[in-house]
């Protein structure tokens, strides 16, 4: 009896090359509120939930984050990303990886901390229709990464036990969430985090990008 593997993918920086567009969109939103925060500090927070983003923002800047300001930031980020998102492209091998899993009959889903208002841009670039493929966004869960809710919901959508799932992500927040829900974490370098950071956060393997993962898919439970 063989245990079949399911793959749960993050979206930004994992399947699409969109991390830096998100960083710049947040920078534009923060600047509009006269909140000074270096670009590199914003990058370190991409992948976590918007709520945690603003909590860390408060700690680092000392600004009061009233609900109205938080909502303005969210809307401004979404609007800026709609413009910058025109530059988003799939990462090397992303489409091929999803096609390979589909052809092999291996279940897969996408679980993103982004809301559909921004995720839709990335899904279109990737060629994934959320009406036909399982996609879970921030709109559908109570807590986002590093909480495991997104990946648990994605596994439930596939009707597979989370313990059979391989979580593929580019950030430490993905790996921490995978560890918390007892899935195996596989890290990709395509979002800007280093190999050692991903491993320390729980990644059992680290690859350069989706193309590199596809070339080594048998190492993490896939079959050629």
C-alpha cells in the first residue's frame, strides 16, 4: 500500500515572480500614510498575514495603527499592486510543474496569504482558473501564515490528510506554517530568502525555483 503525496503551493515567490511587486506596492501604500519603512524590512514580512504585517509595523515604527489606517493601507496596497502586477510572470518551471502533477494524477492546490483582489492577478499570469483548480486565499480563513489555516483548508479542499501533504513555499512563514500543521515543508529560493533560513524554519529540502523542484520531484514524494 503506497501513501500518495499531495502538494500545497504558496503563490507569491513560489509559482509567480511577484514578491518585489508586493514590496513596492506596500512601500507606496506606506509612503501615502507618511510611514517610513525601508524596502528591505518590508521584504522580510512578505508572506505573512496582513494583520501580522501591521503588528510588526507598529513595533518597528511606533506609529499607531488604528483600524481605519490599516484598512487604508490594505486598499492602497491592493490598488498599487493592480498596476505593478502587470509585470508579474510565472517563475521558471511553474506551469510545467503544475502540468506534470496534473498529468500524473497527483493532487495539488494553491494556498496564498493574499486576498483574491491581488491573487487574481497572479493566477491569471500563471494560467490557473480558481473556478477549476483548488485555490485558497486569505478571504477564506481566519488566520494566515505563519498560522497553518491556509494549508489545512487547502488539504481539506483536496480531501487528503495534511500529514500526506508537501507544502512548497519561498518564505520562512510558509515553512513555519507547514511545521505547525505537520506537513513536510519544501523551500524555494525564488522569493529572496536564503537556504539556511528556510531550513531553520523547517524545510526538509530547498530548491532554486519550480523548475529545479520539478527536476528533483522524486526526492519529495513525486513520481516521474
